[in-house]
């Protein structure tokens, strides 16, 4: 496995879709575990896998990416290692913020295969997105991070992102 540097290229559904959908589903499972921890619930992998299947999350994700592939306000990149193995994905977009009515940048998803984490590769992946925003004169950027995903919080903070909102949740348990 080549760890030195990742090679970016534009997402191609014909060659990349199966792997990128698998990345997305892995990311969703990881988030479900984080959310379960936050809500004090036992993580039930079988439940979440059934939900992902029932809701056709992979199929819907593939459709979303196919719709965005030609959109000039969307950036879909895959990253390969030195052996040309697909190991990462970045999806960023520019859209009108619903509160400020400005065109702002959003990191919608970043995924790096676990074998490649801890080597600052995610930072270099995000740098590609940052350059893309800069080239389009998009000065405000956003990313949504689960609060107990400490590696992601640390990564975004190291790139200058700061907390600007809080999403607060409450869980009430009922008998029956």
C-alpha cells in the first residue's frame, strides 16, 4: 500500500460508484455508532444495516452523485494511493445558505479508508476542496461534525474551522 501521497481525480460513476457507495455506507455506520453513544443507546449494527438496506441508502447516494457529476457547483473527487487503489472520496458543494442567502461552501462528505488514516492524508484531501472554493471566491465554508467524532473535530479545527452553531438533542425514554 502506497501511503506517501494520494492522487486525486474526478469521480467516475462507471468505475468508482460501487466503492464510493461502500465508503458512504461505512461512514453512515460509523456515524450511527457515534450517535448511539451520544444518546446513551446500545449500538445495534444489525438494526442499522437493515435500515440502510430498507431505505436504499446506497442506491439513493449513487443517484445523488450521478445528478451532481456535471454540476459546476459540486466537487466530486476520488483519491487513489500509489498503487491506484481507491482509498478516499470528497464531496463538496457551493450553495445558497438558507440563513445568510450567500453562496457558501459545504463539505458534504469526506471518507478515507481506515488503513490510511493518521497520516495527514485527510488534510491533503480537504486542501483540494479548499483550493476549489478559493478558485470560486467562496470565502465562507461549513462542515457538520458529530461532536464526539474527535478526530474530525481536531482535523477541521486544524484547518481553521471553528464552532459556529450547536445542534442540541434530547432523548426521553418511555415504557411500552
